[in-house]
C-alpha cells in the first residue's frame, strides 16, 4: 500500500504541476470572491492543499487507502464543474484536468485491485486463525468443565453411597410405598429410576414392555437410592406442574402396578390399592 501511495503521489504531482491547476490548489475564497451561495451548491468543498495535508497526517486521521484520495481528487474537479458554468474557464480547466487524472488512474488501477485482493486474503486468513483459536479455546474450556463436572459427579456418587450404606434395612411397608411412588412417576423420571436399578443389577430388563420389579431382590442401597430419587422427583413435579400430565402417565402407571401385582401374587401377597 505504501508503494501505491508513492505512485499515486507521483500522479497527483503531475496534475498539480499542470498550468491549469492553480484554481484548485487552495480552498475557494468564498467571501473574497463574493460567492455567497457557494455552500448552498457545494456540499463538501475540496482542494489539493487539503488533500496534501490529509496524506501527510500522522495522527491517524489521514487517508487509509488510495481510493479515498482518488475520490477527493475527483471531488475537487466535480465541485468546480458543478458551481461554474460549462463555458467558464474554471469549468473547462477542471474538466480537462479530471480527464488527465482519470487516464493516469486507470493505469494504476490494476495494481490497486491486486493490492486490495491481497489484503482481503490476508484479513480472511487472520479472521480464520482467530476463529480457529477461539474454537480451540472453547473446546478446551468445554473439556475442562466436563472434567470438573465428572469429578463433581464422582464425589456426589461417593457421598450417596456413603449415605445409603448407613441406612437401616427398609421395611415391607416402606417398600410398598416405594412401589406406589414409582407408579406415580412420569415416563422420563421412571426411566431414570430404572437406570438406578440397572446400575446395581445389569441383568435387569429396564426396556421391557412390562417391568417385573421384585423389591425384595434389590439391594438396600438400591432401594434407598430409589426412595430418595422418587421423593425428589414427585416433589419437583408437584411444584412445577401440579396435576398436569396425569393422563399421559396413566398407561405407564398401570404397567408398573401390574408388574408389582404380579410380583406380589408370586409371593402370595396382596398389593394395596
């Protein structure tokens, strides 16, 4: 881009050294020339001294690329052509210099396009690198969080195991109430409850259409974990939805009740209604 700026400065010097460039070298003396309507006709005044100052600006307020300079050079001549009559000397001078400038600009334009293409490719590569770095950071953060959650789950599991090991043996009445509680769970919570059983009893068929759950065949730790889970699930459902969803759970409840009834029948017990 610096090389393009240098080449553009050469073009600008050639234009400003032309014998007809003098009317455009400094800002229009609106008051001195009595041009009282100038600012009504010309929205943005421009001249070559202003362009030069912006090209040399060191505070970041200057031009960012040669296209910006090109636009202001054109503005110098178009302002003059807009304000002055076509037959006036200033209009003719501006039109002539603009044509010379456009001719020289066309010679430089391929290099400008090439540089712009290169810059866009570099910027795209930088953006891609930043995106990759962000994705890598996010992936690492996700792994770290997942690892921390796994550790928390392990600690919770250890605490649960410590609690259930210290629990007393569950009575027959408590087992009956646990069976009733299982029958009141939503399908989603019931699946989670069956997963608790599978953890300690992998041979248990939790996916069967009818679940044959023998309470007496389960370990004490499994029974107490089921009791805690059922209590939390039912309390949570009661707060969030009240009696909502009763119809959709009725079929699954009947299946559990049927299974419990079969188990009780095998053992010669009567399942309370």
